[in-house]
């Protein structure tokens, strides 16, 4: 029997300031709710530019507390208003000197369920993230939400299969992957890695990328956000590579059980044979 969840994601252009960026996402969320969506996710550090194109101390100003900072409080109000689960990626300030690339997960009644902190932090041209972020230290949480079990993996994390598997072992049905990735660096991987991860781990993935260029560098964020199912097939069309877009799709969570019974990858795992994978 079908177990349909109407899910949404937003790929957005940078507006130039936090207030208008948040307001724009609030409007997209209201539009998604009007279309019947019950869960929505935003792009990496959605309320700021992708400042990691440079290494400048001025950009610590984008950081705020989670969950007690202004953005997450505002998103909790939005969740209560719309009745949607919301995945909220922000630059987190835990205490002076402790900064993380984080996503808060808010339930449909506005309650704060917890956070995921990005584990894998890149430090290459145009993506100088180690200057700003400590590696994540809260594991691989999967959250019991009004729509089911939702996990988060952030951008560069997607290149590492271990976290995808941790989320699957914890029972994830839908994993949001908010990102900021540029055309010249990894475009050919974008529609390869996440469908493969959806197949290997037998759940749905919402792959979100920024779109356009911003004032702190020449990274060309190429959008093409999408939902992919446990068979590795896109759910509906992939988004534009140049324009802002709200995507709303129906995900049949019943497909997860069907695929896991047919392919049985979890049954045939051999964790007893994998010790070498975690050796330094």
C-alpha cells in the first residue's frame, strides 16, 4: 500500500542580506504548504551567502546559536504556521571559537527535534570551510518527525559513503543533503553520487544545491536539485541549472520496504569483515 509523503525543497539565489533571504524562504515554504507539502528543506547555510569562497574573519558574523538563535526560532514559528517539518541549515555558534556547519530539524508542530553537524569539512580553492567550521560531533541522528524518519547529510559529506550508511542503519526514510557546489568542480558527480547512495542505502534523498553566483567569489552554483528514490530514479524532473526553484514531489515511502525486500542489501552486509575501513 502506498505511503505517500509530499515533500519539498528550495534552491535559491542569494538576495544580498539575511532578512530578505529568510523572508524569501518563508514565502517558498508557504507556497509548498499550499500545495500540500508536509516537509521542506533548504540549502546549505541558507540564510547567508556562501562566504567560504574566502577566508575572512568578518564572516563569523553570520553565525548564531542553534536552537536559540533568531533564525531557528523564526523557522519554528513557520513550522507551526504551515504544519510542515523543516530542515534548516545554518552557521552555528556553540560558544566562542566553536563553530559548526549545522542543520536544525523542526517538527510540524514547531518543536525543535535536534541538529546535525557536518562531519567532513573541505579546504580547497573556493571552499575554505576549515577556516570557519569544526568537524561535526553529534553523530548521525535520524529524527522521528510527523512525516517519518528524516536524516541530514551536508554537501561535502555526500562524497563519503560511511555516513549515508549510518543514516540507513538508523532507519532513515528520507535524507536531506543541503549543498553549495559549483559547476566546474563537481557537476558531473551531482547526478551520480546521490542516486547511487539512495540505491545502496535504500531510502529517498533530497539533493539541494544553490544556484547562481555571489559576491564573495566566482563559484557558479548550478542548482539542478532533485528528489531520488530508493531505486535511484529521479522523482519528477530535476530543477533548473540557472533559476531559483521550489520543487514539490510525492514520495512513496512504501517503496522503501519493497526495495529492501527485493534487493536485501541490509541482510547481506558483512560488518564483521569491515574492520579495516576504520583503521587510520
